[in-house]
C-alpha cells in the first residue's frame, strides 16, 4: 500500500521530537505535535520560530517560506489529534510502559492504514509491535540528535513489520534529505549498538584509574579523529540515558562489554547526569551549559613536576614508514637525528621516504625549501645500531614482535650511553617485557606514535612500574618540543586508543557476520550518526586485517573477556589472504594494491 505520508504526528515534544517536527515541517509535511505538557508544546513552537528565523537571516529560506513552515506545525495536548495522521512517530520517555500505552491508545484513534513508528534507540521494536493491534504497521524510525542537522535515520524492522511499511518510510526519509539505513531489531541498532559499547569501555577505563578523563578524551580525538572524546560525549548524551541504553543492550546480548560500568550508575544516582545537570564526568558552567570549568579533578599545570633529562640528539632504530616518520618529526623540530637501519640499502630507502615526505610538504606550502634542506641535513643515516652510542633518546620502531624488540633492547642497553632514555613505539606489546631485558629498566618508557607520525598529533606515553620519574618527564618534554600531545597511560594491552578502538571494530565485524547489516550500511551509520571520519570497515581495510586481528588477539589474551574474542569472519579473511587495501581485497575489493 502506497501511503503518501503528508500528515504526520509527532508524539512527545522534547528536544528530539521538536527536531523531528522541524525536519518534517520544513520538508512540506503537515505536522501535528502532541505533548501532555503545554510548556513543552510552547517551547517546541518557540524553538521552530527561532530556528526558522535564523534560517532567514542566513538566507537559507525566505520570510514567506518561514511563515509557511510555521503554519504547517500545530500543537495539541491529546492523542486524538493524531486521528488523521498517516504516520505517527512517538518520541516519549524511554520506557516500555509509557511507549506501550501510547501505542495502545493510538490503535483506537488512527486509521488501519496508518504507520506507527517508535523513535526508541534502546527498546525492542518487536515487543512494542506485539502490543499493537496492527503489528505489521509498526516499525522503528530512529533519528539522531540534532535531527535537523544529522543525516542518518535508522529504519528498524521487526519480524512482524510489513515490507510495504518499511518501503514507505524509507522513501520518506530520502525525501527529507536523510540517508536511511535498514536494520533489524536489536538494542542500539547499528550506530548506538557500536557507539555505546565503546563509551562503556571508556567509562570503565576511567573508573579503573587507568588514565585521566582529559587524556582518554584527547587520545580518541587526536588518535582517531573523532569530534568528541567518549567521556565528554557521555556528558552530552546524558549519563543516565547511556546507562539505560546499555542496560537494554546487556539484557539482550549478555555481553559483559555492554554491562554498564558501575561509575555510570553512581553518577546517575547522584544526579550527576552530564551537561543537563551541570556535572557528570566534567563540571560545567551551569545546568545545560557547554563550557567545562575547572574542578577538583582538573590537572594543575606544573604541579609536582619532575624535570626531565636534557635531550639534544635522538636515535631512531628502524627504516620503515613509522621509523622514517619519527625521524622526520624530530629533525623538523631541530634535533640531531641518527637513523639506524639494518644495512645501507634500508637506510637509503628511509632517506628517500623522508625526502619524499618533506618535498610533499613543500609543494603544499607547509614547509619552505630551506627548512626542507635543513631538516634533511640534521638526519644522519647508519647501517648499524652502534651509531646510537651518543644519543640522549633512542626510539625503536621495528617489527611488532616481542622477541625482535627484546633483542633490539639488549643491543641498545649495550650501545647507548648511561642516562639515555630508551623508548619503544609498540602499540600492543608490554613495555615492561622489553625493559626487563636491559640493565636499566628505569630508563625505558613507551612512546607510541600514530601513523603517519608527521601528521598525527598524539603520542601515548606508557610508563611501567619500573620507569623512573625523570625518564617519563623527559618523554613528555620532548613531545611538547616536537608539538605532539602526550597522554599518560599504564603498561597494559592496547593502551588507550587501541584498547577502545579495536573492540568497536570487532563488534562491527560481528554485526556483518550475523547478517544484521552490511558493511556499507554500518560505515554510513557510523560516519553520519557517530561523526567518525571513516566507517569501521573502511578503517579495517586501511589498517590491515592481519594487523587488526593481531591486536584483537593481544587484547583478548590480556583481559580474557569473551566479548573481546576476535570475530571468526575476521580470522577467515586473514587466513584467505584478504588483508585489506594492501592486498587488493579485504571487506571490499580495490582496483589496485
């Protein structure tokens, strides 16, 4: 049945309901706004008036168009107003009792051909549909906040939903200028299903005192290109809301990764629900405010600071992409750099790679020709680790193999002068395991750069239980000197970024494995709904499926959580040699390697 959907009712005029009503009215639909609160209805009208006035000032619409939009939006206090609606979208509080009552009441009011949509992001659409007299006309229509700006709409089918209803609503979403993604009925659907698991792990990481809230958020913004850190995002969403979504996810999956971190319950019970209350993980200038203000947990610059050791020369062990990038970073900042490769040929290859990178910066106007020449002049190439004898800081960037790194550190221990700081760029191996093969574990620290090192601002500074305060301080000071942002974390698998990123990627693979959604739909959902610069499958193919699998195995081995076990589909692809872009095929096929 082809329902035109010209008259649409929105039940619940909170922030989301008001945003959906605006989208519909501006797209030419007659919108019936329904809320038992007169104040909420007045606020919805005022919000639409304000947003359309801004649009006129920005010349997005004319004054006449604004008046037409406002005329298409009418508010009522009773569900009877929905009698003529061809589609009803409920956005009432996230409880079964309230939503089920709304659906039961609508059954007696709307026409048999009307479609009933729930805006839930956490509750079972099937359970809500089962309470209706017409379950085939019930589906989920999950907009994202703020609805006028966010392009993603998840169209959720239950086993009872008629395909014609899905087709009609999907067509409407496209007419609204949105990108609809078809998903099945499971808590969190795609975007929130992946997002909230990640947020929960970040909260647990903070609760364990593994890293500060500032460092966790900075790590994910700078290391993954996310618009917000996870703890700041929890404050924006609402700590209580996040906990409700996670409870629903856990009740369906029984996955410990979805079991809400206790800190979420503690904050919720204390009324510290985030921005809306003025305090959550951070403290804000006022309830509903956006500005973070200092509180008792805010780091004080210079407090208890230990002076680092002087560093004028840096050694880099390795010749690959990461080693070359790190050498370039230090040389650009004015350090004398010794790059030690395994033989003259590899050293020459590294130099060519650095020269090419610098030339690219010159062509883009980011670097002068003189600065390029001076940078190259600061780099000395060597075919042996013996050349690192006089450096103040030695950074290894060799293969991610524990035995290879241990052997290298045994050599560095013999070659490097007393007092030199020895740093490993490992992204997943225990730093203490390489520190203990030396006679000076107090001088060993993790210094995890991100690829490409010249562009990425983040460095995870990993201290072991044996790392000296002055060695740790040295690395932080050097990070500042090369204009990188250091974040502190302890010596455990994945550190901050990989420990939060790769379970999220693994869960995305499990969604595809379970035929819940396609890689294309999942990538679109996370880019449009989560603000991610790349979808999980785009990222997996870029990183390399073999690299991803290795990291996930390390995380699973460290934490022993069944939810962290690598998805079998990922293991099968790696076994088949489908490693991503580098082999021409991963989750997608590529024209050339």
